[in-house]
C-alpha cells in the first residue's frame, strides 16, 4: 500500500508511527518541520504543500499528524483525488481549558479548522477512550477510532537496579508547567529525593526511570502518556492525576489522585516510597499491554477496513 504521510518528523512518536507503517507499506513523507509549517511562514508552507498534489494523487491512503491548519491543504488534495484520509488527534487540537490557557478550541478560527478536518477525515485516530469522547463532543460527525500509543516492551524484561526517589517529566514548551502539574509535584515532594526530568536524550530518560521508585504524572489532561508507560515498564510505581487518559493507563497498579490536591498526592507518594516490596512485576505487566505489536495489529486492521469500504 502506498501511504502519503504528513507530520512533524522531529516528534519522536510521529517518527515511530511512520516507522511502524513503513514495515509493511511504502511511505512518501512530507515533513512539516522541514517545510516552514509555522503560522508566520504560512505562505511558504502553502507553496510547498501545493506542490505535493501528484504525490497525494499516487497514494492509496493519506495519513496526517495533526488535526490543525497544517492538515488543510492535504485534505483538500485527498478529497480532490478521492483518497481516504486518516487524521491523528494529538489532544491539544480538541481541548479547551481557559483556566490554563490550553487548547486549540480556545481559538475560534483554528478551532473551526480542526472541526472541519475532523468532519472531512474518514477516520480520526485518538490514543485513548477519554479522548474519543472529547473528540466526539467537539465534532459529533467525526469517525473516531482508538489506537493506543505503544512502547518497546523489551523494557519490561530488562534487569533493574536498586530503586530510590521520585521523578516526573516536563517538556520545554512554555505552557507545560501547569499542564503537567509541576507546581503540585514540587509542593508534594518537598523534602523528598525528587527530580524533574527535562530535555534529556531518550536513553538517559530510561536510565533515570530504571533507578527511580515512583513516577508522577499529575497533568491537567493527557491524551495518553508514553513516558508514563515507559516508567511503568521500568518498574516505577505510578502516581497520576484523575484526568482523562491517565487512569486508563494505570488501571489498578498505581495511585490515582485528584488533580492539584497536594496533600493527597504527597500521602500517596509517601505510601509508595514506604512499600518495601511493591509488586513491580504487575506494574511491568500492565505496561506490556501497550506493545508495538498490538498497535501494529490495530493499525493494519484499520487500514484494511478503510480501503475496503472506501
């Protein structure tokens, strides 16, 4: 199958999605990060995307990351040449949280563009059931399919050193301190051996997770949580906020706390740290549910059904 794939290839999870598809299919990739996809250079982006009409025409399926304005030209080409469209929803595009100034739906123009994209995609892919509901609420006519993200489950089998301390992760984007619940983490872990992991190479991240006993994900919202699953694969006891996809991932193998509740978060972290023999294997087994093999199987089923029905 020939797949036209447009996305920001600098993002690790988008590159992983392309790698997964390329195992069984031929990909033609349009890298937004190399074609000035920022809004300030929209004129250049429109020129480059207009030149892609023939590549879209020769494809069997068009796969897009994300449901934002950058997807618009490719959906127009795909519609013109009657190509089925799969659009991935990262989360931000369908969210609206004015209290933390987060979400594409806060912007009337870009929010409307997202809704149009959702309506005009044959399939909208989200990584969790919670975001399936959120996406359907934003655009009821969208056809939303859940395909959970995945990790290298080989992490679940690797030997672990002696564990100690509490960690959380933070990206470098400006709005992420509140989004990721960093103020709650800092207050809840005062006086503890705690660390915020920020801007480290992936192999270094895994090293830190392997020696840490507790991993916190105290976010306002998450559409999934790849680092959380990797932490569980590395035997960290998860402490997560009761928001959106986080309880779906953790299940019964960790602690779920009210978002922003410093006292309860601290109590659960202390309890996790005090456990002399936590059932690490059950936590790692939970992480195994999110394997690349499972994701690949679901993706292939979606592609086959899409091409048969289109």
